[in-house]
C-alpha cells in the first residue's frame, strides 16, 4: 500500500511540475491571478477537483491486485 501511495504522490509531483517547467512566465501570471481569487471560489475548485479524482479512481477499478 505504501509503495502505491508513493508512486501516486510521485505522479502528482511530475504532473504539477510540467507547466512551471514548460511555461514559467505563464505559470507566474496564473499564480498572480489565483492570488486575487476569493477563498470560496478556490475551495469550490478544490472540492470539484477532489470529487473528480475520486470518481476517476472509482471508475478505473476497485482494489489493486
């Protein structure tokens, strides 16, 4: 279980790093825009992201073999 969790974390870090690596200027502008978004909108976006991730995990399969 721990090995799978670490693999998943590694994939998240890779995916999160793609945009700042490829487009640092655009990434910086996006972060500046996000700084002006209200907390409620950020929380809503985070909740939607978590629900979509959970649905995807449930869709692709139950227990690992």
